[in-house]
């Protein structure tokens, strides 16, 4: 059970870590989200977002090896991904790049819910 939990956490962590490559250039960010980055202000915001995703993804991966941190990592990941899904749903009319991110977040959130279930089930006496 622990290996399954660790494997799912590593996969979810990698999904969250992937956008961190956007910190390197505007072209990378444009490719990730299939959008133009028209201003320096937006570029700064998106690069900062990339740093935060690097931290979140790294934390989720780290928690795969530190069970005491797993609930914190699960909660952090779910808050991040479910809030993005909710914002995309409320705003609507988004492009294919955001649709791809929403889909990745739905899949990764399902993984975290599965980990929650496995952790809860294995903790039962």
C-alpha cells in the first residue's frame, strides 16, 4: 500500500513540477499554456507561478518519502488544483492550453483523492 501511495504522490508531484520549466523563458511559458505573453508584468506573474509550482511539486514528491508530511502535501495539492479547476469553470471560454491544464489537474486531483482513500483505509484498525 505504501508503495502505491508513494508512486501516486510522485506522479502527482511531477505533474505539478512540470510547469516550473516556465521560469526560464517567455517562449517556454507560451508553449506550456499556448498563450502569448504580451507584457513584462504578465511574464513576471507567470514566472512566479512557475516557481510556486516547482515548490509544490517538489513538496509532493518529497512527501512520498516522508509519510508524516503526506496529508499536508495532499491538502496543498488539492487546494491548488481544485481552485484552478473552479476558476476555469467560473471564468469559462478558455483556450486549449488551459483546457489541457484543467484536465491534468482533474487527473492529479483524482490521484490525490485516491491517496487519501488508501491512507485512510490503511489506518483503520
